[in-house]
C-alpha cells in the first residue's frame, strides 16, 4: 500500500466508508436480465426466462438497482448482498415500502457469497456493477469463485470494471489528487481539498493545443462535475484497479468461467470502425485478441463483461433466428433531408414503392434505409412506440403494410428482418428485449403510476441539494402489476422539460422506469401529479386537489412569468398540464398495466 490518499487508506473496514457516505442511488439498464438474456440468446445460449428466474447482485448498495427490477418482475427471485449495514437497511426499507416479497437483501461479505447456494440454489443471472475494480485482490478472486459456484448451467454473469487504455488518462488526475490530499483524514475534507485543486488546474492551465494540457483539463472538468460520493468511491477510492480485458479474462478462466460477450452489444462487433480494419484484426488471433484490440480502438475506460461457465458451447457469432423469440421497440422517427421529424401526414404519404432511401433518427443513431422490409418495419415500430412488438407480430404488420402498398410479392420477410434487427440493435436504432414490461401504453380513467416512482418522488430521490427524507410507505394499488417509470421532463437521453409552474423552489426527482432507465422529473407539478396516480384519482380529482391551494392564494401560480389568480383560469391551465403529464408518463413507461390489460 502506498502513502497517497491517506484519507481512504485508513485501517477502518471497507463498510465504514459506505456507511458514512453511501453510494448514489442509481439503476443500471444494462444489468437487467432482459438485456442479458437478449444478448445470450443472440449468441446461441438458452438463458432462463426473465419472468421466472433467480437473480443475484453482488454489491447491491441500497437496492436502487435491484429493487425496481424485483418490482417490475414479480415472478422472479431477487437476492442482493452488500457489506454496508446502512445501505442494506435503506434497501430493505425501500422493498418493504413497496410490499415486495420476492426480494432478499442481506449484509454479507462477498467472500462469503458462495454460502448462498445452500439457501437459494443456483442463479440464472449474477450481476455486479462497479465493484470488481474497487476491491482488494482477495475479494476479486472471491467474486469470480462465487460466479462459478452459484451460476446456473446456462447462466450469465455481468461484471463491470475499469479498463485500459482510457483509464490511463483518468489515472493522471487520480495520482495528483491522492498526493494533494494525502494528509487529510476526513473523506469530505479530502474531496473538498481536491475540488480546489481541480479548479486551480483549470485556472493555471488555460486551453491550448498541447495534448497533455487538453487531456488534463478534460479530466479535471469531468471529475468536478461529479458528486462527492462518486469522486470518493470511484475515482479516488483506495482500491481502483483498471485492467486490460485479456488480464480479466485470464483471471476468470482460472475459475472455470469464459467470455460470452459484452453488455454494450454494438461494441462487441466493432460498430463504427472501418470494415477493412476489423478484418485485419480478426486475422491476428482469437476472440480475446479481437476484443482487446477493439478496446484499444474505442479507447474504453469501462468494461461490462458477460461471463458463462467454461463448459458452455459459445459460438461467438450471432444467431439470427433467436430474434424470433424477442420483443422489438424503437423510438426512432423518420426525418426529412434537413433532419426534421416528419409529420403524421407526411408519414402517411410515404410510398414504399419509391426506391428513395428513408432516414430514421434515434437518440444515439441516424441511419438511411433502402430495403422495403426495413423501411416498413421501422415505420411500424415508430407508429407503435412505446409499445414493444413481438417479432412475429412485427413481421405480420410488415406483411400487411407491404400488401397495402401493392408490394404483396415480398418473400421471406422474417428471414430478411431478423439480421436487420440484430444490426439495428447493435447500432442502438432499436431495442430488443426478452421480456415485455408491464407498462400501460394508454392511460386509464384512474391511472396507476409505478409504486417505485411514487416512492422515489415521495422521498426526494434526485432532488437538487435536498437532504435525504424519511422514507414513507407506498401501498401498491390493488390489482396492479408492478411497473417503473420515465417522467414528464428530462429523459435519460434528453426529452421534454416540464416547466416549474408553481412558485416554489424547482424540484427535481430521479426515478426508475419500467424499462429500468433513470429519468429526471423537473418542475414540481410533474412530481405532484405522479404522486397522485395511485388508481384512486381521475384527472378531474387531481386538478381539483392542485387548484384548491392556488385558488385560496396559499400557493402562487405563474405562467410565462405572470401570476394567475382567477380560479377558472387556474383550473383550465391545470387541466391541460395534468393531461399532458399523464400522457407523457404513459409514453415514458411510468404507468402500470392493470390486470386484464393487453
């Protein structure tokens, strides 16, 4: 052990720091069994069905990742362990408030994780995000041993860890900060002292063409944007051990585990890299070599590796027919030549007999399609969003659309569409899922918002500069199938922003949707409306509840900077905004599909 960073090199046990400064409450979409099962199937495995599987999370913190998944998939068993007593207590409070009986959270050392086999048997999915690089070598070995001992025959393990080459840039700042704060004994003081250092670096080193200064400024700016908990537990933690991929896979092999793939599906195949270059590096060695060189080319700083048992036959090439058992969804929109989304009327006027390319734009991808089948499929997905379609249903819709366009002679639609779907999934143009989330596509008369989201709003998750609130219970609506949400505001990759219509301090809540994505609600109105969607209130009741204190003058309403006092005007405005909120919640997977809904 070196002398740098004495504040986090104390003799206190690892759990102490997380008890004092808990890790931020975050959900990680790529850890969801639906995503892992999708990739497993595309690579030829037969992983357990998501709606009736057993999942273990090593290092579950306060359950912010595991509990929303347990809520949304009630037929599966979810087990999480963590060394932090405080975070496990918070997680149990979270799960208990939702009334969940399918999740078990325990304070347990990862080195003792193998003992879970005696009570739970084998797990179909084992996940561990942000743990492996940040623990001593002995714990790393214990994690891999537990994955081997506890993983089902066709199970999938997800482990994330810092990796080279990009972590070499981050290590410049890490070494500077640990040296600068070496005499601090309090973690908060350690973080504050290093924030001052980072600010000084940006002032002392003005922008220039020098590569070193440019990299240093970028890393300093990036670290300054993080919360103290991230700075202390991630970048400046005592144990922070980046590895090359081949080193990690060598360690995994010693425990009878092999490389299956990566949660970042597209990067497994070199999306965005010249085809000739990919062919060249494929000739140089095996799968490990190919993946290692991809890391060099992408400049990766974090790996999200999927492992399976060594005796499993892994093809390491895609199985197109596996798409037929999956659900397909896409938020991509057809756009014009000037990158403007087409109107409904323009979409209706599209003639699939015209061979001209049709451009579709998603958050992370824009592509031009010339195939009749491809264009028809993307139009169907755009039209059905956010509802996911079973692949075979999508094929049938494409068949009907082509027939209506006078192109009924198109053959082998499924055979054409399956490889397209895999390519689009790698490009992040579409989503493939092994599970149909129980979200309501159309709001009912008395909508039900996810109890997870209502709990997170009630307890101030993600509220700017807010102190943690005392958790309050949320009773799941009778007959509701669990769900989770996205919000009327800022989506994970951007989205509409609800204005702060009520003249209180702007509220911002971070919630987790049914698709297991983080979403921020901005503005107090969105949070208030969401909190009232318990299946007992229709829109009129919500408007009445919100308008009463405004009409009395207890709360001031401002619209476009002007105070509104007229009760009729207040109700008219709120009626419009509440309807917009509820519609947006439905589009963003925040509303629960009730029993009997399709």
